[in-house]
C-alpha cells in the first residue's frame, strides 16, 4: 500500500487497510500524487492525516460537489476526532490563487470578514445565518448529525450521504433539494420544508410532526410508517407516494394531490382534506378516517379510490364528501364536532321547549341525506306513492314516523346493510346549523329565507322539487322548509336532562316523536334551526316527510 510509506498504521486498524486503500486512491485521483505525498509526510497515522487535512484550502480550489465525493468515504470511516473542527471551518468561495502560501492570509481575511458579517446578521434579525454544504459535510465528518434550527434553505443536498437518525428539527429547509435521497429515520419536527423537493426519496419512519410542507414535492416518496401528526401539507404533491402505516392525525392536507397515493393502514383521524384530489388508484384499505374534514369540495377532482369493506363508504362519487348510494340517494359526509343545541332566551320567535341551550358532542362522523327522500325514491323502495302533491323529484309527504321506519327497514334489506336510519334530533340540528349559531343556517335575517327555503310566503301552497334553493354551508338542501322531517327521538319539552353525546333520546313516557325544519305552509318562525314540533308516530300530514342518515 503506497500510503504506508509515509503513515504507520497500528495493528488494530489492519483490518481496515482496504478501506484506507480506497481513500488513498481517491485522494491521489483528486489531489495528485505529489500533493498527497506532501500532505502525508510526518503524519503518524491516517487519523492524523484526516484530522489535519486542509479541507478549507481544498474547498477554495475545487467545486463543493467534487470535494464531497472524496469526503463521503471519510464521513463513515469512523476515525475522525473533534480536532478536525479547527481545520474544517466554513470559508466562502474565492478566486483561485497561485499557491497555498498566498492563500493563507487571504483565507484568514475571508474567514474574519464572514464571521463579522454573520455576527452582524444574527444581531439584526435574531436568526441563524445560512449554513453551507461545506459546513454540513464538515459537521458530518466530525461525527455530528444534528442540524437543529439551522438555516439550510435552498441547498441541494442530493449527494450528501446522511447517517441514520439525523435531526433537522426546527430547521429552515425551504426549497431544499433532497430528490431521490435515502435517509433512515430522519427527524424533521417543526421543520420548514415549504417548496422542498423530496420526490422519490426514501424516508421510512421519518418524523415530520408539526412540520410545514406547503407546496412540497413528495411524488413517489417512500414515507412508510412516517409520523406526520399535525403536519401542514397544503397543496403538496404526493402522487404515487407510499404512506402506508403513516400517522396523519390532525394533518392539514387542503388541496393536496393524493392521486395514486398509498394510504393503506394510515391514520387520518381529524385530518383536513378539503379540496384534496384522489383518484381510483388512491389506496385507503384499512385506513382510519374518523372525523376527517371533507366538506366544501365542490369543484375538486375526487374519484373513488381503493377501499376495504369497513372504510369504502368514507368517500363517494361526486366531490369526495358525498356518497351516491343508489336507492338511498345522495349523501353528504358530516364531520364529528361540538355545537350548542337549542336557542337562547334572547332569540326572536323562540319557544320554551328549545332550551335550555346545552353543549352537545357529536362523536362520530356520519352521512346525511343531501335532500329529503323524494317520491321517486319512495316508489323504488316501497312500490307506492302516498304523497298528496305529486312529482317524482318532490319530497315524499303524508308519511308517518312509522312509515319512515318501514321505508328504512326495506332500504337496509335491499342494500344489504344496516347503516340507514332516521337522524337523531341532535344530529339533525347539528347538520342543519352547519357550524352556525344564528336563527337560520345563513344568519338571522329572515328576509333571506326565500333564497334557502320553500315556506309559507313563497311556496304557493305546495311542495317543490328538492335542491332548487341554496344549500346550507355543509351542502345540505331543504333543511329549512319544503317538508317537515321526522327524527328518531321521543319528544321532551325541555333539554334540561337531554343526552349530551348526540345520541337519540328514546327514554320517557311520551308517545310523540319529534319533527324539524319547517314546511311549505308554515311561516319563517317555524323554519328556524332550533324549532321543534311533535306528533303521534302514526300521524300523516301533507307536509310531513323525512331524510335518511347513513352511518359510516
């Protein structure tokens, strides 16, 4: 081995001679034999050579990427001590000079100027000055793998070989390029990765908790078992990415492109998927989708992906928030949440049975019928039409609570499921309010009711085809007016001991059942979100209908 003429290798390192030889060959090819001979004279071991290697000088003469090629082997060689830090201080690139002797004072001047500028920058803006590729390489050479809080924005890091478990927490890695890299279990907690290029990278078990990845390119990236809890991936590209087994709870994925993304076994609980894009190749098998936000998706490009039996009904045909279920019609996904049920005593036109106001928690998301059940749907399931005001797209009416139950029983049988039922009263008001606290889902101004409802002042004493008026904020039509809608619950004249978990209130001695929403021949007072009336379960009136709820 040529380098042995100048360096004595102790016995414990003999097993690594081939590695030394590889490094030696790289050094010769890079520096030339004469330069290397000059460097190694007087060095007692390869450790000292590496420790005293003039990296700063070499960086001044050669491109960073070329230098990196030779240093990568040294990084993992495991024979580097902290003494290298002195010789690997960051220097700015400058013009080549004729000799090393001339470079020394110039380099010192550059270092001093750079240090002074950095100190000034830190004082002025309170942030870390940008770190360079040279500094990253030098840190890795010295055995460091933590870059917490560093400013690495805009760097091209594709050729750096990072060790296992590097820590980039709280770093600014905006627009960084890590395309195609392999990093084992990296940590990016609270890291800024907006506009970053991570496509086709292998980042299994990466920790991206609370990271910002706005507009990031993650196409084809391997993110198996990654932790993305509370991460922000707004408008990020994840086409073809593998997130199987990943944790995306509370993640923000608004407008993200998930076409062809593998989400098998992924936990998406409480994730925000507004306007996100899926396609038939998006794989949701065995995923957890509790409380996912899928509302306001009109105009987005969602199609049904791959679903297992338990989760296939969490998305649907039209916009990602809806389900077209054949005989049962169209449904809108309603996320879980909390709301104040009832009306305050100060509300105009209120009745006493609308209080006291109580906080209700809807623990599970559900699908609510987009429209009241139409006469066409009723005929398809029941084979008759009890309605007095005929029209296949008009809501079915003149049906009792018991009739509605019979319809649902047959619907479940025909669809081979048990997921259809009447809404619980709390679910109905929660869906009607759609996050509002006002008299109506559109506000307190009853003069606008005609835009949303067929009621006494504009209906002309008849029902009208469903869906002709404006929907509420969650995409539900005719929640105000047209026909009253049966609920599952028994009637009680006070909420004082009502369930607070959104469940049906079926206890008590009352034989009456609740209906909600107002109708075509009632005035604006009866169309308020909190208004509730009662009737015997066998009663049939020309303004009594219902809509169906489907559980997930």
